[in-house]
C-alpha cells in the first residue's frame, strides 16, 4: 500500500535522523531500514531533503501535542514545561532536540529544513508565552524567550550529562525569573 510505504519511510527517517544524524543517513540506508523500494520512495518524496522536511513537520506537530498534554497533566503552570523536559531527557535514546540537531546539520538558514526547525522553536516559544499570559505575567514575551533559551540549554546539557538534572536546574532559574516579574496583586491570572 502506498500510504504504508510513506509511513514506514517517515518512521525510519525519524528514528535514523535522530539517532545517527541527517547527513550520516543516505537514501539506501532509509530504503533498507524501511523495507521500501526506490521507486516507492520517489513516488512519495522528491528527494531526501523533501523527506527530512516532511518528517520534521510531522514531528513538530507530535512534539507540541506531547508538550501541551504533559504540561496540562503536570498542572499547567509555566514551570511545568521543565518537568516535561526532565521526563523527556530520561527517555531511552535521548539525543537532544531534533530541531536544534537539524539546524546544526543544515546550516543554510534559507533551507526548508532550517526554516521548519526555526518555525518549531517559534511555535514552542509562543506556547510558553500563552502559558505565561494565562498565569498573569505582563512581560510574557521576554519571559517566553528566556524560557526557550533555558530549554535549549538544558536540552543540550542533558545530552552531555545523560540525566534530568539540567532541566530541573533550568526550572530553578526560570522560577527566579518569574519571581522577578511576578504579577502585581491587582492582576489575576486568566482562567
């Protein structure tokens, strides 16, 4: 089935690109891992770059759904973003942020892959900003950008340290940031 071939290619691409790197994995390796033939590959994707872009777009949606679900399950406070990040860093096979990894491998800022990765970072920052707005923070744009910096730093450090400690330390720093920007007593968080 054509849709099954696409699904298998996308699954193989996600796993291999994340664990081994985009540049390190060629089309032949993708074909072998997915069990899909060359003709079927090119029926679904114009090139490896097209597959990378498609895979990142789909992964972006799943990642942001996961983040929203975990943050809600953990209480919905802006700081719970770091708890979710700590959980993720304990996953078997954790290799950092797939989008930062993609941007570091595809350094051309005008490439589709780089643009998708940057859009992902902007979307996560916007989500964090929404959490901060709901919590009543007026300096939400600045705080969201600072949270994103902490998230990216904690993710990179977790890759090196191989534990959730960096996310939890980033949470402590974020709590200090929130304390310095605390909503005034007359402001009430949005329901």
